[in-house]
């Protein structure tokens, strides 16, 4: 689907992310899949940030 014809809510999805959703998560609610991925990414980022802070506090 061309960018001009894509629904507004899908404008943030890349072609690759659309493929992943269609092949790996077919039949699932896209918003739920994306939210789950964002939650995991945020948790990973928070863990990495805490680890960096701990390592920075060491003498």
C-alpha cells in the first residue's frame, strides 16, 4: 500500500514492521503486540540505565 493510501494510525509502521506483524503475529491485535514490544524495550532500557549508573558509582 502506498504511503498516501495508508491509514493514519499505520503511518508509524515501517514496511518491515508490517511484515513482522503479518507473519509472526497474524491474527493478533496490532496495538497489543506493539504495546508489549514497547514495554519490553522500556524494561530493557531501564535495566541498562540502572546498570550503567551502578557501574558509574564504583570507584
